C-alpha cells in the first residue's frame, strides 16, 4: 500500500520508559530526531509519588516551558509541592498550583524537588529546539540519560 501524502506528519507511539521516578512510561518527541524537521520537543510525564528530586542545574540554547498541571480530570486541581531553582544564583521557587515556568534560552535551572504529591500531577516539558541538549554553566555538554547523570553526580561528590 502506498504511503499517504500527509501520513509522515503522524508520529505514532512516541513513548519510552521514564528516566526518573516513577519509572512509568512517558511521551517524548524531539522534532529533529529520526528525520524530523521541527524545532520543538515535547515531553509529557505523569507523577503520582512518592516524593523525589531529579536533574542537575543546566541550561539550553533554546527556550523551554515547564507546565506543571493537576489531574487529567481538572488541570487546575494541583495538590502537590514542587521546588525549582532558577538562575546562576539558584533562586528557589515553590509551585503549589498549576503553573507554567518559562525558561529562556541560556537560563540555568534545576534541580526540581517534588516534595509532596498528594494527587497525581502532570509535567509537560516543551522545548523550542528539535533535539534535547543540556549544557552546564560553562557551556559544556551534560548527559541527559539517567545512567549518565548518576556518573556525573558521583564525579562531583
């Protein structure tokens, strides 16, 4: 059967096993990976506890939007407490309601500390870059796979 004219625009089953607790499946799409041409990345994760912290401070060469939302039934029903650090000076912000954090290109951000999750919450991570790339404060490339992040943390200890 011949491929349809617009079938190439349907991305099917863009999921993988999560790389932070809980290790459930999450939706991941990077627009320039696997032959794509879009300057966008989308990651959708669903968290239901227990509390955890992840990520090392890093930055990107593109803008990022972190959308912290409540339950699938009502995205405003956000019953959790999440801390995120922004900037070189590590300014801490606490999220206790549905919030979108705009992270401009070049702004250091993270870690994220999920202190309390009383009801399931969603994180939709939108990047305006076609491939997910993390950089340290000096512009050095940082690993983003869980096993590489563990190695990096051990080196710093």
